[in-house]
C-alpha cells in the first residue's frame, strides 16, 4: 500500500533520473540515498511497522519504548551509508531489526532506482497482478512474505555478488580487467558491489514479475523436465520427500541454483560475463558509465547446436522455459578461502582477455540428476564478435 500510494517518491524519481543524466552517478547516488532515508523513516511511522519496531527494541537500550522507539529506529536507518548493504548486521544471529521491516527497507533502497524499477516492484507485490504470458502451477496470494523475499531474492543476489568479489582470485580478475582499479580497490569495491546489487535486484524482480515463481512452460516435455528439476532442488535444499508437490517453484529453484553456476563459470568466462562493465579510472568510473553497464551476462549452452552464448537473466530464463537450454544445476553455495598464489601469466587488459578467450571458452557443470552424473567440461568455439543470444526473444 505504501508503494502504491507513493506519488511523492515517484516525483522524486523523476528528479533522481534527471540528476543521473546531467550530473552523473555520484550526485544521483547522494540524492537517492537522501530520498531513501526520508521515505524509510516515513514507512517506519506506519503500522504494522510501529508494532514490529517496539517489539524489536533491546530492553537494555530502551526503558520507555513508547517514547524512544522513533529515535532508535531513525538511528538504525541512518547507520547504513550509501554503499553499505542495508541488511548487514540486521539479519544476523543478533537481529536488531524486524525481518519484515528490514526486508521492506532493502526493497525500497535497491528496488527503486527509476520509474521502471518502481513499476516493476509495485506490479510484483500487487496480489491480483499475475504474469500474463505464463500460467502458474501454483500461486499463493500471500507468498511474498519477508521470509520469501530473503530466501529467493536477497540471498541469491548476495551470493552472486560474493561469487564475483569474494577472494583474491576474484580480485585478480577484477583488477586485471580494470573493472576495479588495483590502487583504489578498497575504496571502489564497495561501490562496485553496490552497482551490481542494484542491477541484480531489478533483474531478479523482473524475472518474478514476467515469469512468476512457478511458470508452466508451453511444451509438455519441458514442463515435466523443469518440474522434476524443481523437485530435485527442493529435496536438496529442504530435504522434502521426492513425491511432494508444490514444494518449490521453477523460478525459485533456478534462482537458488544460479549463484554457484555463476561462480563456477566466472573464472574462465569473466570477460564475457562482465562484457559491458566499464573500466575504472582511479577511484571512479568513466563519466558516461550507466547502471545498465553493470548487468551480468549468463553463459548458455544450446542443447541442439552445443554453441555457447551469453545474455542477460531474462533471456536466459526464457531460453530455459523454451527448452533450448538446461536450467542451472543446483549445488549448495560456498566460497573457498584460497591461499594467495603467485601471479600467473594472463591477459593484462579486457581487450586481450576477450581475444584470448574468444577461441576457447570453458564451462563447468555441477552434478545433478538432470545434468550428467560426472562433472563435465565443455569446450566451444565462439566467434570473435561480442556474443549474442541464440534465442528468438
């Protein structure tokens, strides 16, 4: 209801978009953060948020909840800077913020960047606004809870960001391709994560908005395959019985599987997966860099031709639903703390990396019953031109 009545926020979005076009991202980010703080505080003054907040204030902090809850929540909201993950420290073992409110604030900060993302978010959370193209195997009107958003939106996005930025190997890839300046890595990596997170949020919300959590593919053979896939992922994640129905949707299963799929593909295919990412200039990116430049492209193996191409999430998921591409095999996400290794001989620039990898791209698959029993490596010759989708979307 707050989003649907958010005319003031919408007017601010026009101003924020104007700032993006005229004065660049830094000014836009500062303006957007100021808008977010104001609207987050307004949201906290509405029920049921007030009840959630009063129930969450630690007793050691407040002896008079009715008088001090506003001061406490304002301090908590202001504690997260423009480039700080809004859930950091809120959803851990010592939760300071009610899950429902922290999730709403997360969606407000990262899910509203322009009028398009605003419309996507409002459309997704309107219970009577179902995807028009794809019928759903199941659809619960109140499935969009704080728990659901954390499980199937927040966690996959956080894991994908970790897959790209977690360790020394990932840092080496980012700096060698000049996506993050090595000398200013500590200053720029937080902004890099923020850019990727914002675009990922828009992409993932659009996936659910366009396809729903459990779409019915048009072809019966694809339905059977993907529903079995979702059942297998549910068994691995929840430990549910193989015969259980409606335990997990197809899109939910694919979003849970995507982080490890991206992690395993990233090392050998970084220059394609981050093909449009701008190069950094000291502690900033070039002046014409746009948010859309930070969109991740996913490797896709055409089942008929065995050709590999790269494209955005929306095209990838549509290809899976059409049956031309397999869904990402599930493996529980984890990051290894690898010891530092001596530098290897590798391309020193993004352009050299593209040339080096254009002739031989290695993709690794994870074990599942739908994939092969053994981990396989597929080598495919790719044209030197920028990869394009093989779909007709």
